[in-house]
C-alpha cells in the first residue's frame, strides 16, 4: 500500500485533500475505526464519507480499499499502520488536538505522516 488515510475528522472526502494525498500513489487504503460507544448515526455518517472518498479515488484511476475496525481509534490506526507499513499516512488536518496527537504518535513510530489542511464545509 502506498497511502493510508484514516477516517478521523469526517473531512477525508474532500476532493482537494484526496488529490494531494493520492498524488503519486497507486494503492490507497481508507481506514475507519469506530469507538465501541459510537451511535448508529455517527457510524452511518462516517461510513458514507468513506464511500464518497472511495468514489473520488476510483475516479482518479487509483486502487482503493476500505477497512472498518472497532476499538480505540488511535491504537487501531497505529496498529493497522504497523501491520500494513504504508509509504505515507495522510491526515485531514482540521486543527484539532486529536490530529496533532495522532500525528505525533505515528511520527514517533517513524511513519511518514502528512497533515493536509482541510477546512470544515
């Protein structure tokens, strides 16, 4: 896999973000991690955003896989990255502390992390 895009902020279906994240990549993996206490509407919202992102990526003629995991978001993203060993991890950066902390944790594990600024719609 070339690029891992965790669905964290709900802004990962932004076409501009995806164009930057997918540049030079052949295979992209979208990862959605749901907290155990997530409600059905949040789950449906993020799943829909992941599917929208997949359509945009497929329109770029790139290979895209989607994965859904359950559990602690940060731990699952780090573990998934350790197993899949992506060349780059792209985060939709909306300025939240969650993204900053996740980026720090991934960088501490020596991953190439790209935080791409995305503003809320």
